[in-house]
C-alpha cells in the first residue's frame, strides 16, 4: 500500500476522531464503497448520487458519521460501538451502505458509467498506528444488494480487524498468531 496514501488516510481518520464518540471506547473505522476499476463519483455517476443524496438528507444531524466523496467511490467514517457482546454497527449505517450499493446498480441501469463491480472495504488505524484493511465483499451491479448479507459480511470483517488489534495491543507491533 502506498505510504503517501496511508498518511492521507491516517490524517482523515485523525480529523474524524477529533469528533467525540457517543460512548467512550467506540472505535473509528472507514467503510469504503469502491468501484473495482474506473470512477464512481458525481461526474460519472450522477443518477446514483441523486439517490445517495436523497438518503443522506434523511440522516439525523446528530449522526455519528462523516460522508466523504472520492473519485473511486464514497467513504463513510463511523464509530463502532464496542461492548462486551462484541462490535456493532448502527443500523442506519448498514442501511446507508445498502442504499449506496443499490443506487450504484440503479444508476448503471439508467446510464451511469462505468459498470464494473463494487468492493466494500473496511479500514482503520489500530492502537499501534498500523493501517488495517479488509475487503468485505465484491458485488456486481446486476447482483442484489441484500442488507442482511452486507451486515453479516461487515460484522465478520470488523471482528477480524478487532482480533488483529487485540493481538497488537500493548506492543505497537504486529505479532504472528498461529
């Protein structure tokens, strides 16, 4: 992974983390919806962004997420609730991710370009300042965007990121786990 990009990502996460989480111990993560090849932004996907914008205005002004637009696709910066039962992502975030994926598919049907598959990715910087990334799923514009499947795959990836962080806790270094 490009060192300059990672620096930019760390700075973006630091700015987001300057906003206090709702609960102490919540963890900041990035959830990226990225096109596999080409662009997924307003200029090339105007129909999709009309639908995305209609979802964004429905969010509470007190929403604990930031929406970032990038040439490769939208990114949500969110806080995860960390509790003894595990890591949980707000239903509104899962609904927004599902809406973004559906908006992309609808936009392609109405003429948006390109039509390459989307990748859903979770990223974070752990306690040791190490960049972590997990590809959650890859979905084509003709495949259904099922909120339950998306939630399950996100949960799995977030737990995996959490386990990596647990392994690194206290040392600041990545340990091999067998």
